[in-house]
């Protein structure tokens, strides 16, 4: 049965999908699917989570720069929201849309209850930014998957799994306004690293520092992925340069928001120790073990890019223990695009065998 599935997906059908017209059709399908799933994700984020109801990170305070620290440090999202509202004039454009669209926007605006209450113009502008960043995240995952696996069915499955994973977290009521922006930036970093675009990788990582300070883990991915690609001294220079860029960018952001309420970070290590030593039940342990198996299945056979980029999981876990809330799955947002690609590889190998590694990449 497995060999038959493999022949169908990676044989004649896969060859048919490799033609240019079929690739264009597949890309159109990916764009339409990403557009619909982005709409669902944004709607669920606003209606099912506390993204517009938590006073510490009221959208109004977030946009005007008075949000509590460390949330104020995640600066890229409010910049994009202000750009959408004041430069693109999204609220004015909305008033030109059909009544059904305006009614949906009005409904989303009613979910803004955090004090001070954000204006409907701010909510609508945020929704557009969230939609755009999540859409970009999904299509970037599709593009990377195409290059890694060379099969549009696997790539479309990866796109859909990305939505399912994020949406499952949203339906737990867990999200912050900057999450979709971080997903977009991380996926762009991974795309640049996979393609070997050195300068664009540095630019994407620098953009990530503005999105969230925990992107500091990605200079390590840059260094490891480029081992053997770049001369060692040049690679070290780029690595040190990105660290210096982080100090400059994040230092300036911290200085800018130094008068905001709150602390520079939230420290949770004691609570994490308590959780891991007192609350790991058998069901939780089995879930954790199964998750690790699915993520790292046949790890030595995965693409070199994936293996080397996975180095960021180690510092991410340390940061999670120190500064993450126990059992809050949304803290994996910094590595979620990488996890999606690792799981896609694992599941594809489980179903289709290791032959996926030999398939030529299809340009997105």
C-alpha cells in the first residue's frame, strides 16, 4: 500500500505537477488556500483569545507606545499598524467595501475591551496587518517546502498544517498581537537561509530583532547553516555583526521605552521547575515524548539546512525555561515555522519513505 501511494504521489502524478502550468495552478491554489486560512486565523485570534482584552497590552497602548514592558519592546507590529491606519488609510478603504465586510469589521471591533479601549480604526488596521503577516507566513512555508521536498502536495499539506498548529494554539485562548509578525519574520529568515541569501538573511534577522527580542537565537542558525558555504572568517564576521546589530537595535528600543510601566523581562524559572517536578503526569509525558519523536524522526537524513537550523531549539528551550509561562504553547512561536518543516519531513518519510529526499526542488 505504501509503495503504491509513493508511486502515485512521487511518480507519474508528481511528474505531471512538475510542469510549469501545473506549478502555476498549484501556486494559485496555495495563494487561495493561504488567503482563506489567514482570514480564519485572524478571526479566531480576535474572537477566541485575549489579544484585545488584556489591559497590559491593550491595542490602544500598544499602538501609541505606552504598553507595559516587555511587550512594548515588540515594536514592529505597532509600526505596521500605524502604517496601515495612517499611511494606507485602511479605515477609509474599509468604508468603501461591501456592507458584509463592514459588518464583519464592526463585529471584530466589539471584541476590543482592554482599557483603554482601542478605536475601531485601530482594530481594523491591526486585523489587516495580522492578515497580511499570517498570509506571508503561510506562503513562505509553502515556498520552503517546495524547495525541500519537491512535491506540491507535500507543500500544500505543510501550508495547511501550519494553520492547524497555530489555530490549535489560538483556540486555547493563547495569543499576543505580535505573534503573527514573529511567524512571518522567522519564516522569512528560514527562507533566506535555505536559499543562501546572505545579506537578506542578515536583514531579515535584523527585522526580527524589532519584532521580538528572542529572535537573538537566529544568528546561531545563520552561523551553522553557513558553515562550509561561507569562508569561516567571513561567517564569524557576519555572526558577530548580527550580535552587534541586536545590541544596537534592542538597546535603542529598550531606551525608547524605558519609562513605560512593567519590567524589562518576566522571570518564570521557579514556576517552571515546580511544573516539571510536580505536574508532569503520564499523559503529559507521553505527549512530550511523542512530539519529540515526530519532530526529530530520521533526523540524520533530513536536509542539511533543517538539521543545522535546528540548533536554535536549544537556546529557545533555555529562554523558555527562564522567561516562558509553563504550559503556554504559544511561546513556541519563535521556532514554530522550523517545527512545521521538521514535522512535514518526518510525516512525509513515514508515509512515502526516504525517497522524498531525492526529489528535485520545485521553484515556488
